[in-house]
C-alpha cells in the first residue's frame, strides 16, 4: 500500500523527537564523556583478554589492544591527564580565536554587521549563503567551527527565526561538507601526500597532487549547498519551529550615524590587515612564508591562522568601539574578553572529560583494529570488478569508521595503504579512491561526539537552549548526515557513469 506523502514528515519528526529525548535523557555531556572513558578502559581489558588483533597494512606491525586496566595504563592516565586536556586542539584554538571575536561582539561590531547583512540580503538567500560559506570556510581549517556557527545562530535569531536553524545550516556546511570546496586547502595537501605514499608501494614513480579531487570537490560544494539548504528549510526549520528561549534577540533597527562611522573605520582596519597579510604571502620570500616549506598552504599565515582570526576580531572590534563610542577605555576592552570566557566555562569543563575519553580510545587501538577488520571485510566481498558498488561500499565504510576515528589524516593514513595499492593494481586511480574516501569522511562528522569540535558546537547550542544535550544536537544534524550520504554517493555514481576525471590529470581508471 502506498503511504500518503503528508504522513512521511510526521513520522520523520516523531523519529527525530524520539532520538532527541533519548539522547537528552542521558547524563550531562561531561558526565557522559567521563562514563564513556570508563567504558573504554573496561573494553580495553576485555579485548586484550580475548587476544583480538589486526595487522597494520602500512608497517606490517601487529596491532593489539592496549590494556588500560593495568598498572601501566593507570599510570599513563594519571600522568597524561593534564596533557590530554591542554593539548586537545579545539581548546586552545577556540579560546584564542574567541578572545578577539568576543571583543568584536562586546563593542557592538558584530551586532552592526548582522543588521547590515539582514538589511541587504534577501531572506530566501540567507540559508544557501550560510551553508556555502560553511563549505568554503574549510580552506581556512577550523575557522568555520569557531566563527561561522555562532555567527549564523545570531543571524537567524536577529531575523526572528530559531537560532539553532542557522547554527545547523552552518555546521552542516562546515563539517558535513568538510571535503567539498572550490578552494584548495591544507586537507587537500595532507591527503594527497598520504595517497601518493600508498600508491608508491606499487608504482614508485606515481605522483598525486593537491588538485587530485578538485573537479569533483568543486561540484560537491554546489551539491552540499543545495542539500544543506533543502534539509534546513524542509526538515530542520519546521521541526524546531518558533524560538521560545530567553536568549536576547538583536533588534533590527537602522544603523545610527555613530555605528556607520564605526563600521567604516572597522572596514578600513580590516583592509589594512588584509594588505599586511597579502604583502607577507604574495612574494615567494615574504615575511609570512616558511622558507623550509614553500607554498601558501605551509605559510606562517596558514599555520598561525588562529592568531590571525584573533587579530581580525580584536583590531576591527577595538577600532569600531573607539569610533562608535562603545569602548571608553582598556577596562571595557578586557571586560569584553572576560565576558566571552565566562560564556565558555561549560565548554572548558566538557572539554576536559571529552579529551580524556578521546585520548583513551586512541591509546587502546580499538578504533584502528575495527578499521582494519572492516577493510578486510570490504576486500572479502570481492567487489573489485563492480566500480559502482565498490566505491559506494568505500563511502559507507569511511562514514562508519569516521564515527570512531574523527581525524581525516589518521583514518587515511590507516586505510590508504590498504585500498590504494589494491585498487591501483586493478586499474582504479588513487585519486578516485581518495575522492570516495573523502565523501564518507565528511558526512558523519556532524553526528559523532568523537569529532573534536562537537563539544564546542554543543556549547553554542546551549547558549540558546540551556537544557539541550547530545540528543538535541544529534537529532538536529542527523537528517543532514543521511541526506548528504545519499546525495553525495549518488553524485559519485553519476561521475563514474559519465567517466569524468576527478581532478586535473586525475582520471577514474588507469588501465581500462
């Protein structure tokens, strides 16, 4: 019997509501991460006792579970607890960047910019612009997580829409569309190097460039924008409905004369900063270039991008505040930074326990063993002569492994030596294999708590919904994850059917 179309959204919303209620019924996220850390410790003992192992495809080393329920394991947990916390990448990056952004918010610059955007951007274009901005932000590494997601939430709140709708759209673009981009970023360089090393196990002369997937990923950026916009407007926005929280909403009143002067002055300071950066990176021997590692991707600017995010928030915010009269002295400046850090207190607490859990999981090798065993299963299915099924299987497999190992480079360093040589010998180009991996690596970022920035995004959610938990965030982002998986895998199938190269000089097949 065919079901009426109108009933499907109702079932979907009930299902997502059940996921949210179930997820939020769990303990506080900080407590949950602490409990998960205990589970990992116990699991390491169980798997160690069972003698489960795997052979690393690159080094040939036998990977065995590390038992943390031992004297050595206990000592390591005690000695490295502080290091795990302080070395957790999102902690320093987020707090440093938000110091500058916090001043820009405190001075009124962010408010003025939001109102200007609202006045000049047609409402129907807001969502695709936000999603596409998230996709392109990946060229700047983690800037999208720290800057765009809270900005999008504030923008939608100012428009009278639910702020979490804006946050979800931005998060979907930044993280769900992590590999899609029209620009070449650091991840392209990193993955290409790993792919080349794996390919050279078979052909020592094989070269893989950072442009290996450029055609496919540029097309994917359009796809992610369209899918992200559709999910936002057709599923997420209707589900969240009208915002009834207590977070203050920015009034959409016209800019005053002082605010306009402040915006012009802040814009001038941004222009000066941009000119400073360009003068340092355009010359081959510029003061922001790294002589040991030539190229923009390895420049001091890209390596120290977090510092520049801080400066691009601090300087314009300071200039705006002085010209508009919202900052009277240095006490006002410091007060703005302090207020931002106060709002991040829950993130700091959550990060401590999340950092321990992720560190323990990495120490035990449980994720590595699962990935290798899964790869062996893919090989045993003997799909090598069925390109479509093989690539879809690789996409789904990478999406599943991404739930356990969030780092793209860590996953590909493990999987590339398995799949690239095997498929190269069968005529599949390493660039195609890398492209299929990148699709799966992106789509489940937004639903796994193991993703480093997940605690930060949850903190942004709780600014508007104080009682929100993991269930709220996962239920909100799950439709994006499923839709992107289906649509992106379909695009890959179409790409295969058309026989299009995935990048410059990167065909689909080598010996066909």
